[in-house]
C-alpha cells in the first residue's frame, strides 16, 4: 500500500510554477494576478482563503482579497464581479462558495467572465470540459487527475466508481475519468439512491469518494489492490485536538488502507491539490493559454 502524498506533490508543483513565473517576469512579462471575493466569516472558507494567499506567495503571484459581510446585497456583489471582469490587471478570480441564502449563486457564477473563471464553474468552462476542449477545469477534479498522473497510476480501461454527483466534484470527475486524454476509464457514478452501490464499489479498480459522509466507504466495499481517492473533509468533534475537531474523510481509512494499492489520506491528500490546481489555472489564465 502506498500513500498518495498530496501535500508533497502540491509543494513540488508550486515550485515548478514559481520558476515559470520568475522566467516570465524576467522576460518582461506580466506577473499573474489572482483575486478572490469572500462573503461572511465561515471558518472553512477563511482557512481556504488563508491557504490560497500563501499559495499565491509561493508561486510568485499577485493576490487580492475582497471581503463583504453576510448582509451584502446581490446587486453589490454583481457590481464587484463586473469590476473584476473589466480589471485588466486581474487574470483570474474566484467567488468563494457557499454564498448567503439571499444571493443566487448561479446568477453570480453566470456573471463571471468565463475567461477569468479559474474555479471552472461557469457553464462555458463546464461545457468545454465535457466535450474535451481546452478550458479551466474545476480545482478538485483537476487535482485528483494530477495526482493519478504524478503517481503513474494506470487508469486506462480500468473500472472507476465515483461516489457523489455534485457539480463541483462528482460530475466533472466522472467526465474527466471517462475522457480519452485524462482517465480513459469505464466510469460508474453512484449516489445516495444507488441500489447497487456496494456491489459497484467491490468491483472497482479506482474509487473516488466524494459523497460527503464521514467514513462512508468501509473495507467490505473495497477489493484488494484498489486505488482509493478520498475527497471528503468533514469536521467531526474531537476533544483531544486543540481546535476541538478533526478532519474526517469519506473513507474509513484505518480499515480500508491495508487493502489498497494507493490511497489518499485526510488531511494531506486531495485538499492541498485543490489549491495547487487553482494556481495552475491562474498561471494558464495569465498566459492566456485557453482564451485570448
């Protein structure tokens, strides 16, 4: 069993990006600029933003953070999006989700210039990804594909089960694993209503767990030698930790890991790769790699 070290892989990729950015700037090119909009004071979002700023520094990017309180109006937020769309210095930006209930998330996503949509959530990017055209791919699925590639894990022709069907992870992950240039695998998507979920998992060569239920995937659901990618990050109470909680994945790690050929831990697996992928997308945006 080999542990897939997302933290070490992300550090290596950020170093590679930093070297490329240094070369771009030395040639007189523009330093990539990533902006972010954060609404409210959600603990998870705050942590993600702090890590994003640190990642920008590590990659040699310029970064900007625009903050609003929970009571920001939809109109104010749309004005801010429009301003970023028209700011020629900003190469890419993200609007941190979830947004407060009174704001229509889809309306905000639709307003983002897809050429700056480094989160890969705009329908144009989602559609281009679905048919295999160059685009910004949402960060978590891109991070998983990168890990599989970096660890030389064979995916072509393999049976892959994706647990979960969210727009952010499940659906794009299934699309990428199916496509010839990425996974080239035979893909099954399972969710809370799948009656044969356990059987599908038992037959899978690769399981990508993004169902949002702590320790959902047990040892009796996994065959010997399977590759298991754990996308779950749920905070569960833990009095032994200074924070009072610990991060728990969708996989019952201690019992599943011995059966695996490769497995990602939580934390330190997929999480660091998500931010790293956002950096990859920002570099691509700065270089106008996909859109002029």
